[in-house]
């Protein structure tokens, strides 16, 4: 397998990250005048010197954030190819160009009234349980099946109890974790599951995927548009899907640091 692809293959689920890292590595190899195979044949000391020289050169031309992305991609490439070199630069820090805008509870509720059922359920999962977009679109009925019940007469889903527990394996860490939805989020999710069941013409199966999205960058684009259209913020503030998780964390902090520390 191509040495670069050995590293990039684990990022195929996120096209944005995949393309950013590929671009960073292409720039790196073009600047140093070596191919991936040629670099891997060098000694560890030589590789470390080349990487540090490249980063120093980039710092004179590019932003600190760009250099940090390049270094992350290079270190990941080396690790994937079993090179025991990890260059650390304490002076490199990810500095946001603009601070994130964190919506109020009233703004979240307003946004929920302006979206269709599927997107409404996704927003509720992010804002009320803190889930990442890539984890949300990976959800299957099996992740929530034990917590809800199906009424044969009304053909509707409803939570067995609240808070509603969601068990899922994180795409980012590959670790299993549990999160919860309160009354409002559980109601929104069950309403969406009822709609999905009616579209399919049958009760949901454990293997059924809950959302039609396959690419997280496409979902991010739609969420960003909804948020920008419905939030009146200063241009100095950044609006992106991640602010929904920041809203969740701020709300969780009110429960105490012992709880929020793990969210």
C-alpha cells in the first residue's frame, strides 16, 4: 500500500480531514524534495531534522494553525509507517480566528422549530446529549432499541423512561460510551423514529440506520446553513455545528464540574 494511504485510510470516513491531511503531506514532500519511500529510508535523526526544518520554514510563511495541521499529518504518516519519530513543538497551538458563538436555550428551541424531523433529531442529539456529528450519522436502531417501545395500536414510538440512554461506539476513539437524552430530546427522537417507521411501512429493525447521511462534511454544511440562517450573531463570532456541543457542555457545567468533566 502507498505509504501516504496507510495513514489516510483511517480518515476516509471524514472527507474533509482526509483532503486536508493529503494536501498537507503533498506540500511537505514537495518542499523537502523527497518522495515518501525515500524519506522512510532515512535515519530517525535525519527525519526529525527534515521535519523540524520544514515546520520552521512554514512558520515564516503560513499561519500557526496551518503549521499545526501539517505537523499532525506528518507525525500521523510516520506513525502509520512504523517510524519511531514524533516531532513535538510546544510553540504550536491551535488559535481560533474567531471565538465560537454559543446559543442560548431559547435560540436552540427556536432552531428546532425551523427544521424538519430528521435534522431536528440530529440537532437535539448534539445539543441535548453532546454527540459528535460523525457519531450521530452512525446511529442504528440497536443503539436506542432497549430504551424505547413501539405501540402497535398507534404505530408510534415512545421512551420507556427518561432520560433515554444511548449506547454507541465513538468513531473518533473507537471506545464505547453512554450518553442520555432528557424529556425534550427523547420526544423529538421518538417522533422522528415514528416518521421513519411509517416511511418504511414497518417497525424499525436493529440494523436500520437512523439517518440517511453518509458523509459528515455534507451534514456539517447543512447544519451550518441552518444555524447561520437562524442565529443573529456578531460577525466576530464563529457559527459552526460544534457550537451545539458547546451549548451542551455549558448546560452540563451547571450540573457541576464532576459531571461536565467527562462530557
